[in-house]
C-alpha cells in the first residue's frame, strides 16, 4: 500500500527506521557527525526515533557555510549534483545531492500533485525567475522543453506582457499553473483588469510556492479561478516539505524526513504552538544534514484530516525569523502585519527595509488611487504598530526590484542578531 495511506503509527515507524539507518551511517562514514556525536557522548544506537533527536545539536546555516566541504561524506562514490540556496540572510549555501535523493524529491512532488489529478509530464505554466545570462537561460529553456512547461518571467509582469503571455498560454493548453505567489497574483490582477476569463483554461490546480499566500492573494485567486488553489511549502535543498490537500490541510512528508518544531531552547513545541522548523532529510547520504534549521517558523498540528492521506499536519508557515520588525522596546512585530496595513487600494507594490531599531524605509509603487493624503494615512497606520519613535521614510518607485530568483520580498531587516 502506498505509504501515505498507511496509519500514522506505521508512517512514523517507517520514518524512525530510516532515521536510525541514517544516524548509524553518518556515525561510521561522516567524520563531521562522528565528531559531533562524540563531543556529546552519544552512541548512534541511542537515537531510536525523532524523540531522541534533541540529544543532537541543531545545524545552523552558518555552520553549513563554514563546513560545506567537510559535510560531504568522504568516499561517497556516486555522481553528485549541486543545489544552491540563496536567501534573505545573504548567504549562498551549496548542497550536494546524489541522484537517488533528487529522484525521491521528484517522486514526492508527483505524489502531492496527484492529489489534484496532475500526472508526470502534464503541461505546466511556470511563473518563475529567468536567469540573467544567456547561457543559463538557454539551459533553462531546454529543461522547460523537456519537462513540458513554459515559463512566464516573474520579472516581467505588466499589462502588455501579460496579454501576450496569455495568448501563449492559451495555445499551450496547460494542465496547471505553478510558481511564485506574487507573480501569479500579478498576472491575475492584469487578467481581471483586461476582463479575461482564466477558467476557460480548465486548469486542474494553481500551485503557489516560495512565498506566503496572504488573504488578499487568496481572495483574488478565488475570484478568477474555479480550480483548487494550493500552497506548497518546500525549499530548494529539501524539495517539498508539506503540501495542502483538497480538504485544505497541510500534510508533512513525514515518511521521508523528520520535521521538528523547536522553541528557543531547542525543545519540541506542543501541537498548535509556534516553533522553528528543523529538518532531517532521510534520503540524503552524500551530504547528510541532521537537524538543519532552515529558518522558517510553523506549528505542528495533532488534528486528523479526512482526505484519506494520513501524513501528519502542520499549520501555515508564519514566515522567516528575519521577517520580524523589531522596536526599540524589544517588541517583535511580524512584517505580515504591516503588509496588511500597506496593502490597500492606493498602493500597488511595496517593500520595507528596517535599517536599524529606529529607521524604517518604505518603497511604494503608487496605484491610481494614491492621493495627497495617502502618505499621511499610511504613516499613521504604521505608527499604530511601531510607535511614535520610529523614523519612517517613504520613497516612490515605478517598480520594486525582485530578488535574483524573481521573488518579491516584502520586508528586509538589516538588523543583525535577530
Ligand atoms: Zn488531507
């Protein structure tokens, strides 16, 4: 029987079995981990399941960066592939993966897509970044062709380009949309404005990834699509970690990875409580990452889902640790809160930078409804949360620059040591 339909108890037993195998392997084959285990006086056979993992230290991004070479298992005689992850912290990490681990990531992906009737090779419209150099662009084009997908540049979402892209999409006859939430959102805004009915495409699903879906995204998607809108939680280094099912619940890929939710003392939080997400990918042997802190926050859930899949649930990601605005008084305010504040009819795009504890810089792309009192209103709304002491500066742009990946980040904190 397909593992996802087995009982939760069986799924967890399978996970723990894979974990003991990985721990045992790293102890005997990976000097980096052997040293770590020995420092803490741990024998591999003492780690019998996810509950014992808290005896091992958490692996931070900084440690990975400092140990990129030594984390790779010596004498691992298979071809390795590199996966890069950039990110808000400004660090670029390189992860080495063996073919089997990558193939498994794809298998997990199609298992999830299949919940919506999407099959391997089904036509995809991908709202994504486009490489800057022509050589890399060419490589991506070949990949897109082989994988039966077309790409809509997340860097180029405008009224005129969207109309052209829509014609291209119609001819292509896709089965589903996939991509960055803000890119699909931007595209939908223009389609709505132009009066184009996206339902004529008969999509099976719209899968949003990499950026949190806010209520205003959801609202527009529900308006313009009749198919399911799905959010995927994954990372370039681990693939899909959790995926939303037809009943609206986020199922974790527990049969392939240990997903822990930790408090500030590295202890597991209770169901429903917010914790840092820490991942142990159970199929990566070339460069094992045991208890990797990926920098996201989420809540484990002990609820059950009626969709038939018994993989356990988690609740929506609260965003990254560095997504919090800090005030002089030591208050942490989630940037999403300010996103709601700024997201009104007068502003079409925005981005905030917290320079230091006293200074917030807000870039705004005005919408036609922006008028002479808008700035004052926005300033007032922001101050309700941030207090009178914060120096808030507004600057106006025609377009907010995207990250290298094509993603739009709403908020960047330049304060160290959050
Ligand atoms: Zn479900």
